[in-house]
C-alpha cells in the first residue's frame, strides 16, 4: 500500500500519560496535515507542514500538543499529559498540491 | 469564518432511486469544494472536487454560488454507495495550505 501510513492504529492510555503518533505520507507529497475527528463530527484541522516547516497551527492545538516533521518526510504528533477530552481519531493527510488531500487510516486514541 | 453544513445526518434510499446529499457552505471568497467518502472500514478518500467537473462512480456535484450549495447527486443508487459522505471546503491557500473545513457528514444507506 503506497498510501499515507499511520501508527499505531489504536492507542489506549491513562490520563496524564504522554503519547506519540507517527505519520508516513505518500513519498512525493511535500504537504502534510494533522486532523482530529470526534464521534459525530467531521475532521477538524490541527496543523500543516510544508516540507519540514510547520506553517499553520489551529487554535485547537493546545500547548500540550506538539508536531514535528524533522526531515520533511514522516511526522510525529505528541500529546503530553493526556486528558479524557483528547480521546479522538487522529488523522494524517498529505498532498502534492492542487489535488486534494490523501488521508491515512488514523490513530484512535482512548484516554482512560 | 468558513463553515460547511450537511443538514442530514442519516439518509436512506432504495436501490435504483435517485440520491441527493445536501451541502451548504459559508465563505466570503471563492472556495474550492470537495466531497469525500468513507466506506466501511476504509480511509477517507476524495470522491470529487468542483473544479474538476467530473462524474465519479456516477456522482456529480454542481457548485451553486447563489445558493452557496454543493449538493451531491446520483440518478440511480447502488448498494455499494452505502457510506459516510463529507462535504468539505478549502479557502485561500496561505503558504500552500489547502486545509479543509469539513461538514459533520451524512451516512447514506442504500436499501436493497
């Protein structure tokens, strides 16, 4: 499968723990996005990278959230001191520009 | 602020009957509109975009700027059309950011 890859598929953690998710975009795509989706809602934009530069962050992205794309390839999204409200599906998408976004299967986070 | 409204959370249609999934948007400029689809246990994928003016899997959507709508239509529903459908909008591309604002989605069920 040469699509966007996300790991892990599922993550269960206790409140207060830190978690990290990984996204491997389609190889020739220089644009990378993180979204969050909760039950009954559409995906909501979190942050955008063009190559290794993080160019936009949503107000939804609190100080406990940090994202990186160190070499302009894969990206990580870390949540520190998780809260129950962080429980959601975290989606990664990539794009070559001008053709819409290509989504991964997501990481389902459950905070107990 | 940009906003996408999908008024129907659930829609059931008999096989062979016409389908129309409604989407209205709020945006001050000239947006780009998309329909994304998520089949059971699959990732979110692009169905069509208004600038392409394509028909994909028999679906079409016309951008009506006067009514700020982008309804998705298909003349004859098929069982394999059962899925979750999201309408999405992309605004000005700052730094090449084609971030999408999604509606809450419509779950389409085709009754055999």
